[in-house]
């Protein structure tokens, strides 16, 4: 009876474990995509901020001279 129970348990267990690994793989892929987009977004924002602060710094320097 024990061998039959093992056989009946192993098939659904393998299917569940496969589903879990597929789920984790898609979650990891989603995380990688968001991380890449966030990096690009930060570069765009900080580049624009640096240009504005540079413009303000040069403008205030010219006003003081």
C-alpha cells in the first residue's frame, strides 16, 4: 500500500513543483524588467535635474558678476 500511496502522491507533487518553478521564473523576469526600467527612469530624471541645476548655477553666477 505504501508504494501505491507514493506513486499517487509523486505525480501531483511533481506537477505542483513545476508550477512553482514556472511561477518563480516569471516573477524573477518581471522583477528584472522593472529594475531595468527604473534604472532608465532614474537616469532620465537625474540628467534633467543636473542640466537644470547647471543652468541655474551659471545663471546666478552671471547675475553676480
